[in-house]
């Protein structure tokens, strides 16, 4: 290799090294987050199910055949409308205005006692039911605010309020009264629920992605140091600093 080619090769290697150093420097700086103070709302997250406020299931007390049926599945009915007549001539009527969501018997068929043969639901008035584990249930109280979001309607968050919490068959159920819901929401649809259980103001916010096994890397006045921190209340992104030498304006390292 002649001298001219050698100089060109060395120059190329030098340029590549410079570009690598610049990329590394910029990449490392882009992984630093500035610590700030702010408000933190801690929430309990769960999957909720839309339930009708009014629901009616028709069952016979004794075996009986159906003489006449006046409704179909999906049909709207008003309070007092005739639903069906059994072989004893008894006419069963709708107890409220709603929609027939289930009809599991045909004319002249015999219905066995205790088996559901017809269901009516009020599709316009609904609530949200959430099942929680014991630890989460202990933090939820009536009156707390809730946020509701639907997977098919991303970007829109709807508000609600915890109405009550109670045990049922080994579960801890929360009933949430929505203040608004998008059109088209029906019973049995699901929604992501965030119940606000606490709120902290003017606290040091620690990015959760910066903490690993109770420690993080802090940059202060150009000096890098690994410190221990203790986190209190958290949300999806930040934690409240309870203990640790971390000040507003410090920078912390976060991993990609």
C-alpha cells in the first residue's frame, strides 16, 4: 500500500471513530432525564365490565309448556308488555322498559323449573363492575374518582365514581357509576379502569425506568454517582421520592 492510500485509510478510520464517539455522546445524553417536582396521582388498575342497572330473568316454578310467545330476541319492550303465556293461561309481562336479550324456549315447548327461559335488560342505564384482589380492595373507598377507557376508542377517557365496594362469592367487587359513556356501549363490554386512591402534591418525581433494585444513577454538577432511593406512591411512570439524595434539577440515567 502506497503512502497516499495509507493516509486515506487512516483518515477514514479517524472519521469513523469520531462519528462513533459523537453518536455515543449524544446517545448517552439522550438517556438522561431531569428530575422535577409535581403532583402524583396513585391509582388501582383493573378490568371492568359494563352491567345493566335493571335486569330480569324469567323462570317457571314448576314444569310448564309455553302456549304463546309475543317477543323475539333483540326486541324492545315497554313496562307491562306481554312476554308469553303458559299452559295455565298465565300471562307474564315485562317489569320495566328494556330489550329482550335472551329467549331460550319456543312455542309449545316445556320449560323445566328453575331454568332461565327469557331475559330482559335495560341497555340505557348501566354501571361498571370491577373485581379486585384483597390488597387493592383495601385501598378503594366510595367517592373515589375513576377513569374509564375502551380499547376500541383509544384517546378518550371517561369519568366515573366509586359507588360501593362489597364481597361476593370470594371476590371483592367495586361498583362504579359512570358520569358519561360513549354511544354504543352495551352490557358485557369491557373497559380499562383506573381508580384514584391517593394524590400527592409538590413531590420529587422519580422515573420508574431509572430505578433498578432500589438504586439509580444520578448526575449532579457533572459528577456521576449511584445512589439508593426509596419510592412511595407510584403511577404508571413515576414514583414519589421518600428517601434518597435526589434534588430537583438532578439528572438520572434511564436505560433504553
